[in-house]
C-alpha cells in the first residue's frame, strides 16, 4: 500500500472510531459485543447502529410472539389437538383485517416488480463460508451472480447465520459485491473462467460470455434469520440479545438499499419459519417502520414467505393479507415442512411417517399443502394483483459417476417439469451448476410466470384440515426409520 493510501486508511479508521465514540456517548440502548464494532465498522455504520436502536422496541414483540408459539405447541401436546383454521369472523392479530376479508381477497396488495416477474430459476446459498477470508468468501457471491439464475437467495438463515462471524462476513461480502468493489471484480473474473471450463466439459458450451454484464442479470435476494433466533453479536442496553431478524433486516437493507435502487433492483427478502398471520403482521410492522425511517415508500421492501410450517398452511391468505404491499410470493419446500408436520403431530402415537424418501411432493399431505399454496397465490387481491409461487429445492448436483449424474439429472428435470405443469412460476436449485440444466424447462414454455392462472378458490372445511396431515400407505422399515 502506498504511503498516501496508508494515511487515508488510518484517517478513515480514526473517523469511524470518532463517530462510534460519539454514538456511544449519546446512546446506550445498543451494544456490540467484543471488538466487532471496530473490526466490522464497514458493516456496523452509524446509520446501521441508529436504525437498530430505532427498531429495538420490536425486540419485546418478537419475544412475546415466540412465547405464544411455544404456548400453542404445548397446549396442542397437552390436549391432543390438531391445528385448525382461524374463525372466519375473527381479526388477524396485529391488523384491522378480518379473516374472512383476507380469504376473499379484500385486502391491499402489490404488483409484482419488473425484476421479479421472471424467476424461472432461483439459486440459494450463503454469501460466505465459515472462517473464510474476504476474497474466498466473495467467490460464493461471484458463483451466484454469474450462474445465470434469474434470482439468487443469499442465505443468512439458521445454522450458517449462527456460525462464528459468518452473518457479518456475509453482509460484508454482499456490500462489496453490490457496490462493484474492485476486489469483487477480480474474484468474479477468475470465477467466470472456472465456470466456463466446467460448462465446456459438461454442457459443451460456455455459460459466461461477458462476466461484467452477467453480474447484473440476477435479482439479488436475501434470507434473514427467523424470529426464533437471537443475534450473538448485538445486545440491547439491558444486556439481552437482540433478535437476529431485526439485525439481519437492518444490516442488509441499510447497507444496500441505495446501491440496489441505483441499479434499478428491488429490495427483496425471504422470510423463514413464519407460523401464523400474526407473525407476518409483526414482520410487516418492522418492514414498514424501516421504510419510514429510510424515506422509502410503503411496499418498497418486498418479501417472499417460505411456507415451512404446517400451521402457516392453515393461514396462507391471512399471511398474504397481513404482509400487504410487501408480499410477493410463497415458496414451497420439502425437508423443513416434513419436520414441522412431525413436530405438530408428535403428540399422536398413531401418526407414523413412512420412509422419508416416500414423502415426495406428490405424497398425501405434501400434495395438499402444495395445492393450497398454488391456489392462495392465484387468488386476486382487491386491485386484481396475484402473486408468485416458487417451487422447492432441487438438491441434485452434477458430480460423481456418469451413471449417477445422469440419474440425478433425470430426477431433477422430472421434478421441474412436474412443478411447472402444476403452476409454479419457477424453482429453487442448490448449486450454480444446476441452473442451466433445469432452467430450460421454463424457457421452453416461455411465459414469465404463471401468476393469475385460474385455480379454484381455497375452502376451509374439516376435510381440508384433515388433508393437511393425510398419511398414505407407503413402505415403513427399520432402515427408513434410521
């Protein structure tokens, strides 16, 4: 580094330290643990710290919501009760919207933004790696944005978000990438060559012809951590941990919203592990408060909801109405959802799952779950807006023996074709190598999405409720149990 550069870095560090000392003298409601305020000063900016403080009142509301979650679960176990639909004439908690109005589409929603209208393939993966250097972590972001996926959900949720400083490393990497930092561009240029070498061998063609242009193709999306998690680095003035959802929301949006808007991109989140419309209303309040603070119009922050919990499937239209202008679509998945059904029915000794590989998206309660999501997104709101359904995870990766790869790709394409025919606007993949293998399923059809396709409206009968925990005859073996 040149002497001048060294002086600039020193002066910048001194200025940041001065700002933080001023902040700490004036405020005591937010505390950053350890030395992270200094080592991640590019992420914990003064704007971020002050916005965290502004959203701190939601910490208590989140704790209350999680207490309610545990209470409902305990009550079901003690009383042996199944989850049911909300009363038609009740109100969605935290809103002035009647349940019946939500189910009938009498609520205000939002149109699908231009950069979300075509999401044939969304990739998913973290923006860093545990213990990785900045340069090594940026490779994750480069693979994602050069993949050719229509959207990429950078995953800050759950296990990876709790590993060491990975939540902070991911935020740093995204800020550098979105800001077109020279280091990121050097990494992306190198990664593009690696990707082309693979694709020439596997597909017989290059998949990145202009890496600079390609970086702007993919819609950037971030999955925050769920309401059930606490952040290990940020505490309130009384020493209690701050909800990870608040921390992720503030760090991602405050650090990146100007860059995203300047490039014509939407601010898009995935919200995980929502169980009720009341929890969705809490998210809507947090998003609205953040928008007001940043001077953004209501609905500037858009959100997909991962339907990972059985209870949420009983309240799909209510969740959509509670999020209002923020809502853009639902995502269906398999693994987490199966676990949620097991948990919700754990009190019933007669509820025994077959072998896990038998529980595909066409199995019993999974089929009924997917059908309700499909019908919920295609029910118009009061302005005629419908929403998106993003299909679930495709975990196959083209590695291994030739026969194994061929079998995996056949399975992947079969799953994609089934979801496209069923009405999904797109699909998830777990690795950049899968993008160009699965994307042609939607490209052959050519429609941007299937939003607004005609399906019967949802009904709320006892038969519908039973269908959401329907078991079907399938192999049940000791090996399967293990």
